[in-house]
């Protein structure tokens, strides 16, 4: 499967990927992705800046790259992204990326994002070290030569039922939200990621409803699942 996936990308395939900490143990999948300059770790990313998390510091409210086509309209309409239990992504430095590959951060922590490492000291006691940085939480990876395009979100919990709201639930939330509070827009960001990868992107979305205009776009292409079995 890893070979089939790698070949698909080498031939200009597009991939939308959601992973969790357990996924980082899938060595062959991680090998396919690391060939594009992005590696993953099982460490949980947290954020210590007020307003950058919800409830606990591992339920992230990321900083959104509002200039990217996927994010532009839902961000303009005031929708946020909720990312619980996000794991570590590391992007190679510009000079260390493979030839023709570019990586764009879609979502990041604040500059107070952090992960912790536990080691055992000489006296046998556990020592906890904290690494602080602005960590990427979702990235777009492009190979300009092959046409490969990967959008990778480092959280599967962002797809949970309580974050992918129904229209009725969202309307009720909108009516009851506090002044200046933003609504969870995970379903918009996810739907627009699919749209972005599924066809040449032509943003026809409206500020009041970032997805509906896209779903009735006559130029929309539905991309069928690609079988990877050799049978």
C-alpha cells in the first residue's frame, strides 16, 4: 500500500490526510510523507497562550493562515478551527526540502506552543523538558514538478461528531454565542480541503455560507476513491 501511495503521488496524485499520535508508528506511511520533507512525532502539541486553547491546553484553537485558499472564506466569516489532541509535525528547513517541494503552514500554534520530553536523570528521577515554538498543525505540501499535492492535518479528533456540527446545531450555537465569539467551522475547513484538492480551485464561496456555493458549483468535480489493490 505504501508503494502504491508513493507511486500515486509521484504521478501527480493528491492526498488529504488526518493522523493521530498512533499513526506516527506506521513506519511505511511516515516514510512516504518524510520523502516530502515533513516528519511526525507522537508528542502531543499544547499551547500556553490565552485564547489559543479551549478548556485544556491540548485542545488547540490554531492560528489560521488566512491567505490560503482553503482558509480564506471560513476565516473571513469568523469561523475557527478546533483541534484536540494534535501530534507533532516538523517541517524541514527550506534548504533541506527535496527539490521542487514547498511546504506551506495552514494552521499553527501561537509562539507559546510546546511539547514535553521526559528523560531519566542520573539519580533515576524523571526530568521533564519543555520545547517551546510555533508548531505547524496542518500543512500543504506541493511538488511543482510532479503535481503531487498533500494537505495534512495532525489531528483526527477534529473530525469528531461534536466538532463537525449539523446546520441546525450551528444555527442554535450562532444564536446563543457570546458577543465576539467565533464558531467552530471544522466542517467548512475540511470540505474546502476536499474541494481544493479535488479540482482546480475556483473560489466562488460566499462570506455568509462558505461551503454552499461550492457544493452547487457547476464546475465541481467529484473524485472517486482510487483503488490501490493490485488485483
